[in-house]
């Protein structure tokens, strides 16, 4: 037969064990969430960088095309080279 002190200690120990188990599960879930968030952040960063590079390439191509058209129709400013030669870049 338990005394009140022993029963109280048993309940206290069980409560402590339950709390520690919950803490461990929460910590594991938190770390998993943090890892997934970091991974998604890296993927997003790579996509943004790729998009930025693609935008720069498109901008440069448009500027080059505009200059070529101006030169072709004699609309180039005096300080621009009118005798620029444009070569078609071969695709990889």
C-alpha cells in the first residue's frame, strides 16, 4: 500500500516523464520544420537568381536588337557606331 507521499512522487515522476517525451517530440518536429523551411528557402533563392539572369539576358537581347534596327534604318545617333556587325549566336 502506498503512502500519500509515495503516490505523490509517482504522479510527479510520471508527469515529468510525459513532459520530457512531449518536449522531445516537439523538438524533433521543430527541427524538421526548420530544415524543410531552409531547404525551400534555398530553392526559392536559386529560382530568383535564375529568373534574374534570364531577365538580364532578355534585356540585353532587346537592347542589341533595338540598336541593330536603328543602325539598319539609319536612325543611330552620331556617337553610335553605324558599322557594327551583328552575328547570330549559335545555340548550344
